[in-house]
C-alpha cells in the first residue's frame, strides 16, 4: 500500500503542464522564465499595447519588495509582480505555418507582459557547453603562464 492511498490523505497530485496552461506557483513561474534569454516583449493594459520591443532577460527573481523592471532592452522579472503565468502556443510569425512556439504571458489584473522567446534553449545549451569548455581552456592557459612567470622569476632572482 502506498502512502498516497492511505485513508484521510487528501493531497492532490502536482499539476503537469505541457506547453499550455496557467502557472500560479511562484517557484514554477521562476523556473520556467529562467531558461529565457532574448525575448520579444509586449506590455498591454486593458488590451491596449503600451510598449513592444526586444530585450534580454537578465534576471528572474522572487521578492515581494522589489519591482519588475524593463528598460534599455533589458528585463528584470519579479514573479511577485504577477498573479500567474499563462503558457500558450501561437503560430510563429505571421505565416500560416503549422510551426508554433510557446508564449509566456505574465498577468496581473488588467495588465499583461507577454514574452516571446527569440532563442532556442536547445541551441543555447550547446553553446553554453562550448563556452564553458573554452573558458576552462583559457583559465588553464592563464594558470600555466602564471606558473611559468613564477619559475622564471625564481631562476632570475634566487632568494
């Protein structure tokens, strides 16, 4: 007998959301948004578009005392600024293609901040691994050069 089947256990299973749905848990919202980098954003109030542009998502955080900030093509998103995150699949671009992408709609009352990813996390993950390997190589080279300088100094200036 599993714990979940015991009498009196009224816990519901955790939600499973795949590409469409509404997320209200702040941690889940933060986890979803953290994978985004370059986005197209559209800020609306009462269905009127107030601003629309492209930007880079620099930080996603959860703090009831801090603001969400969007300025100078950078976004700092506080999940506490919104009631929920709505995931929606929409056609890419204006074509009649069947290819779709997921949009992230951050909703608070009559305001909505829509984030449309401009990058693919699968491609970014590959470049992150390449960048990490390149960084490790550079660090190893710098350390090696530093040791060479120390050895040269010890040979030229014995104590």
